[in-house]
């Protein structure tokens, strides 16, 4: 599966291993199969737990989902994520060494950038798609201006994406969106309300499928 085959990624930040299977089941039930599990860098133990969550998700769902690892800050982390089952690597920044390692592992690369120079550098270094953060705050006018000269570079909207702006962001020039807490609602997870997560997934999927 190509990272651009699906136009929405669900970001499951700080969803623990106890809940991860139920959350992913709810997302898949709502039509979203691209899942990002970011690494938690607060402590070494937290980072190790994130990698175990990636591995558990991979072992449970296999090819039912397109699983990626986020907040990857080093080539070593990219390799650890690949060993855990990640098929694509997302970073908040543009590190050529991380991109190089990601591609050598046969994985898709989505580094973060904001300015035109950063975007071009990321693409020249091998990025498959460049993550623009915080897309929701930057708005649609920003990306329309960027896409004028850089319409050959695939871009993903990340940060502040919600039901109100998702369609507008896609129609303004982004190839895909990634949604975190506005989709994987923490209160719903804590309450075990996985129907709400499935309902939100369906709502986002409908927007993605109709935005052209």
C-alpha cells in the first residue's frame, strides 16, 4: 500500500496498549485504516512502551491497517519502528539522516516542514510526502500560496485539523490530512465509547471521499 492511497491518517498519541486494539477496531469500522502511533519521548520507558504499542498493533491487525510511527527523531528510532511493524515514518522536523534511513528500510517518509525552503529540502532528500504543521493554524491561504510554485510536492495537513476545516484544507491543495485528538477523542476512549470514535471516523471519511 502507498502512503498516498489513503487521504486520512488517524494519529493515536498516548493511546496505551490496553486500549489500542479497541480504538483501531473502531477506526477501521468507520473506514479509516491508516494509523500513526507516535513515540512518546518523555522518558526512555515511555518511548519503549510506544514501540510495544506499535508492535502489538502490527501483530493484531497485520495488513488490515496501514501502520506508521510518528515523532521519529533519529535513524535508530526509524529502524526500531520498522522492526516493530511500521510501514511509514513521520517526523515533526526535516532530518536528512532520518529520511535516508527510512528509505533504506523500504518505508515511506513523511518529514515535517513549514517554509518553502524546508519543503523543497525535504522532498529533495527523498520524502514521499511532506507534513505541514500546524496546518489548521496556517489556514488555506498559506497552502494555496505554497502550492503555486510547489504543486509537484505532495503535502499533508497536520495539526489543528477538525471536522470544520478538513474539507477546506484538502480542497486548498493538501493531498491528505492527519487527525489526532479531534478523531481519537480521549474522553471517549476513557469512557469506552468506541461508537463515538467510529462515528467520527465515518464523518471524516465522508469529508475525505467528497473533497476534490
